[in-house]
């Protein structure tokens, strides 16, 4: 185990979904946490989190990341370009900066994986050993990122933990998430859901506090190999089951429509986010299930918040649920 006097973590991407959730879990667990941001004053005002040490720096600059990582025993690489923009130009340089900093500091590197790495030849059930033959540009980039982590572990002894999960949702879900940017309209009363795929097909969702609990629990262990990959099952539900759970939480029947993929095709040439979302359509057309047998064997059980409870927290955070009477009175 990492001793308490060494428990300093550097989080790259603390304003994002995964980075933010991991930051909260680290702070709750007694870690000292440092967060890198190009505008730390603004980040401090907009994202708060008492006890978090915001430092100025650019995740693309190796010198900035290395300076911020001094004394850290853990680096959390949660950086993700907003709106899927410029993955080719940003993702690998940012990761390479974190790898260099982790090597220099002798720190573990904690990394969130995605299902983008896989093509239909690996479906429906994905294990840590499933072949990675992506169909998309984003998938190819994610494969190269994990290959860079594996090479750094093999060649320099870098300790790496990759935790792969389905589509993220949570109390602070960002605009990069399907739930916030595709299924519902944040800030407006929840009356309808726009679903991207066939309603009868199972899809994997990952509640961010559960992901953070899993990642930090693994990072605090000292019995892992130098390079480890774990899959989280999360919540595997059909579209019908997800909508039914949302309706229970909202206390009303919800109208359901299909995402207008043809309209996205028309917008895509002028909108990078829409263009990148189109690449991911294949992940909704058939079941994509993550096998968590390795994780469950290591931890005893995967951290798992009941679906209705998780959705209640996530939807409240997105401002789509009715406010309690006490809040309205205030």
C-alpha cells in the first residue's frame, strides 16, 4: 500500500467527468490532490472542491506536467478534448506528457479506457484479452494510447492501471457524455428521451462515482503487476430498461424518440462534434458488454450503485428533475 505521507496525486483533467469523480474520491480518501489547469483561478471558482491544490500548466507541455508531478505517487490521466475535438492532435501528446512525468516522479499512472478500441469482431462480450481492431479514427487513437502505456511499462517499468468502462454518467457528467449531450437536454424538465440505438439492444453505462471508487481502490493496492487492465460491467441495460428507470426517477412517463442520425449526417460537415459522434453509431446497433470477472476476482465485487439511485444523482446534477419543495420555498 502507498503510505499516507506519500499520498499525493496529480490529476490531469480534474474539470472533466472521470477526472473530477476520481478527484473527489481521492480527497474523500485522505489524499492530497494537485490539479493541473491552464486557468487555475477560473477552475477554482467554477469547480471548487475544498482541499484541491490547483496549479497552472498545460497538459500538452511535458515540463508543466513534470513540474506539477513532483512528489506525486499517482498521476491520473483524465484529460479528454471537449466535444471530441482534435483527438489526433491532442490525445497522444497529452498522454506522452503524463507518461514522461510519471517516469520522472516514479508514480503510478491511472488511465480510463473506452470501448472505442474494439470493432464488431470482438462483440458482444469484451474481456481484457479481446482483440482491438477499431473501425474509427478515435478508436485507432485510443489503441495507440494504450500501446504507448504498455511500451512505457515494458521498457521503463512504468506502473500502469487501465480501467475500462461503458458510457459515463454521474452528478457532474460533462458535455462529452452521451447522456448529457444526446439523450436528454440539461437544465430543462425531463419529459422525453432521444435514444441513439434500438431500444431492445443492451448497452453498457458506467456511473462515475463507481468508476472512481474502482480506480482509486486499484491504485491503492500494492499487489498488481506493472501493467494491468480491468473491465467494469457497470449497468448493462436495454434502451427500454434505461428509459423505464429514468421515468421512475422523474415520476412521470417519458416520451421516447430516436436520435435523427440522418440530420447528424447533414450537420457533420460543419460541426466537428456531430462528425465525431457519427463514428460511434456502431456501438449502439448491437450489444457491447464488458466482462468484469477479473475485476470482481481481484476486489471481491465491483463497486455498484443501484441504477435508480445512480440516475437520480446524475439527473439531479444535470438539472432536469423537479426541485424539492424545500428548495423551491428557499
